[in-house]
């Protein structure tokens, strides 16, 4: 069994370890991981590995000092061995996997449509990440959409939650929503969702100069401003910020210039993972921390399921996701690579911020 691991204290370092394939016990299944998607969102999982618990999902093998971790990925797998009466060999699953070729699961709460992994170390973790979809039981399942599903499902569920949460608060009566790292896939889903709403305020996207034309051509932002021209942002307007980047320079500058017009800042991702915001300099001190909060999509999901029920939640999110999938065909190019060894340079490029925003990376482990 091969497993891709990341050094927890320095995401730029990685390795592949090899172990004997695990023996499964009663009520366990062994899943061969077929393929997974890799986006900047996975880097966020690594950055928040300790604070939110992402390192806990898939403990790293050969890690006596607890210094290595497995960043979770969204993807597909096939059950190749089952000691669970309700799960059969050959079944395909969609869910949360490590960047590895095998994973052992302990299915509980099994239905025709899904199950939960009941392993002890995952029981206190957010339920949405422990759910595995049984594709044979999914109505109208379309295998041709696998890549888009793995790439966009987790990101655009977050985008849906952001749109829903902002609408629920009447956008805090803001005149504009400022989206930092506008080229990220979650940001694109958010902007497209806001653009569908008749009540949403102006949508301003912030991006790097190299991604300027790409973001403009998306057609979902009312205005696009580059990071080196932040003075062009109208700071006289009441604003909600949605931050996908975590850059001290960007956040500190905007918080300082907006002042009381910064109504709320929702931090979502950390694409600028090596540039954490601190209070140790002028930019860090400019942060309006009392108006800043981390947006944790799983908490919003559980809230809405409690209010709408599973069917009501599924109906709303499925409609949102279908629209995003259709729109993605206009801007996203799917790039498929084969094998964990070829994943290493892709991983290093993503950590270094050197992946084109219009690319969707799929790592295929079949016959690698």
C-alpha cells in the first residue's frame, strides 16, 4: 500500500511511503482508491490540519513522531474486500479519501444510498466528511460526471453555504461583496451563485494580475481588481469580504481602508498558506478581528439539514450544483495524471501557487 504524506509543519515537503496491504476485520471493508481531485482547497485542509482536525481523518503510516500527515481528498473507490454483510465487492463509492491506493472503512448507518465510516478516530469529526455515497444506489448516476463531481462538489457545497448564509442575513445590508482570490474554484461558485440572485449586492473579485483576464472572462463578477491596485476598491461602500486567500497584506490593507465600512469578513480558504495573518505588524494590527470569522461549511450544512430535512437540503444543493457543473464546462479544463509518483510535482506546483486556475487536476490511480 502506497500513501502520499505531507510534513505537517512545512507543506512544501512530502513523501510516499509503502506498507503491506492491511488485513480487514469483522464489519470492515477494503477500498481500492480509483481517483481523486486535487485543488487549492486541499492545501487549506493541510493549513487547518491541527486547528480543525483534518490530520485526524487518515493517520499517516510510519510516523512515530507524529510529524507527517495525509491531506484528505475527494474521490472515488471500489470495494475489493468486504466483511460487512450490507456491502458487496465491486461496489463503487464517492467520498473522502487519503492520497493513497487503499483505505479500510468500518461502515455504520448503512442505507441503500450511503453509509458512515464508524472508525473510532473519526467519530468526533464532522459528519459530512465521514459519509460515503454508494453509487449503485444513486438515482440517475452519470459516471461521465465523476471528474467534475470530485473537483467541484466539495468546493461548490461551500459556495452554496456561503450564498445561503449571506442571503439569510440580507447580505448585512452591504453594497458590495468583495471576494478575495476570485480565481479559486470556490470563489467562482460563490460569485456565480450570487449572480443568480436578484437581491445580491455588487460582486467585486480580487485576483492577481496574471489571472485578471481569466477572472474577467468568467462573467460572474461585476468588477475585477488586481492585488497591486487595491486602491481601486470603493472603500466608501458598506462591504462584506469573503476571503479565500489568507494573505496578511491583502486583508490588512483592505480592513484598514474600509474601516467601519467593513461589515464582516468571512475567512474560508488559505491559498496563500505561507503568509499567515498575525498581529505582530501594522497590517496585522489593522485587521478588524471582532468582525472577522471563520466560515465552516459543515456547521452550516448541519443547520440547514435540521431546518429543511435531508430531502429539502438535497433539492436545493442539487439545483445549485447542477448549474455550477454546466457553467464549469465554459472555464475548466480537466487535467488527468496517473500515479502517486507523478502527483508529487503537481502537489509542489499547487503549494507554490503555480497551477492555472482554469485547470482541474484529477489523479488517477487505476493501472498506475
